[in-house]
């Protein structure tokens, strides 16, 4: 149940606190999400490919040159550079990068260069590999992707492992997380653009009837509402829920489960994962790499702010304390802290 509630909090992050009348009328929500890696302009893939080739040609590797190009391009731009690299030099850029680097720096560059769906498919598989499934990773990935992204991840997973993602989720997750991740995995092809106030009222009434956190109810009713509605529709549902009950849905959760009080928004959720990656016995480099690569183009600024407020140190300082060399330098560049 704890994982279910964690995921519910992630789903409600776009809806927390007040919502303006215009937002409600238009069923939209402006969420502050600021990346630290932006599209580079003007992009010249020929020059970038040449710079990377020069950095890896001859004796030694110019790691600074690799970072200067790759850490300041979006993933989509890196993939375009890789295409030009192949056209101009007949070589696979990722393979060259892996042959010229090593250790965690190599792993970071690989994560930066893999197509998004393929990379996340591998991360999902890794999270389910071994004796203990890391459900934080599953939730962190599946709860924060748009429907079309989840569909792409499912296809990439099938291609990479010749297995169905949903089948693996069934066998590798707890009962509660199972319901969550399978519903998330069954994303519809079309993200709805418009929301329906009348349908939102019906769903809010259904949430009241079943009891949002009644441990005795069939959680499938909650799944059907919470994980099969688009974000704009959820905004209306939770507003209607508040009208009916007088409570924010987040407040109800916090009253029932004190353990979830620290999970207030998406930035806080990922700040906590960063903390787990950098504190304790050794650094969880796989987690750190995944978080930096996946959040740097989405909401890294907000995560950094949340991290500093919550833990009393900057994310950059936490990374510096646990990493070194070009690995550290590239991580810092990606989070905008060179």
C-alpha cells in the first residue's frame, strides 16, 4: 500500500495547492518545471561530430571536449550528432565513446547517448533484476512519462528482451505495486486534450464512495480513475473531490499514512531519490546516473531547490562529495553546476 500511496502522490503533483480559475476553465495546469539541459542553438551537427571525432582521434582522449559537446546538447540533439558521425566517419559514436572511456564516466555517456525509450526499458529491466525489485525506480519512471512515452518504452522493452514488460511486472513486483505499474503500463495511444467536468464529478463521487484509502476496498476502482485519466482530467477530479468532501486528496492521504508526509510533490520525490543515491555506504552510481540523465531535461532546477531546502546542502555539493574526475565534471555540467 505504501508504494501505491507514493505513486498517488506523484500523480497529484501537478494538482497540489491552489489552481486559478482560468486553469480550471481550460482544464490546464502550469507546473514549474525547469531543465538544466536545453536545446543548443544554433545546432551544427557536422561541427559537433567533427569535434567528437577529434577528441577521440590519436593518442589519448580529450574528455573535456566530449563533455563540452555532449553535456550541452539535449538527448535528441545527441542522437542527431550520432547520425552525422556515422555518415561522416562510418563509425558508431556510442561504440567509440565506450572504447575511449571507462568506469562511471563511460556509463554516464552511454546513458546520455541511448534513445530515451531504450534507455528506460533497460533501467526498468535492471530494477527488476535480482532478488529485490526496486519499486521506486518503476514508479519514478512509469509515473512520470506521457502515454506515448510509455508505449515507446513497452516496444523498446519487447525488442531488447523479447519479453512483455507487463508480464515481467506481474512476476517481479508486490501485489500493490503490481496493480499500479500494470495500469500505468497499459497507456492509451492518445493523450486526451480536453477534459470533461461532468465526468470529473462522477469520478470524484466514485472516489468518495469507495473511500480513497479504505484498505478493504477493491483498489482496482481507484486504479481505473487515478491511472487511466489524463493529467488535465485528474486536475478536475481532485477539485471536484475537494468540493464534495472539503479536503484535498493529499490531506486525506497524509491523515491516513503518516509515512507519506514527506512526499509532497514530484520534485521532493526525486530529491529523496538523489539523497538515497549519494548517502549511505557507497554511492549508488546507477541510480545517480539515471536521475541526472532523465531529469536534466525536465525539472532539475526544481529538484535542486527542493534538495537544498530539505537536506541543507546543494545537490552539486552532494555529487562532488561522492564522485570525482570527468564523471563528476559531466554530472555537474548536466545539472547546470559547472
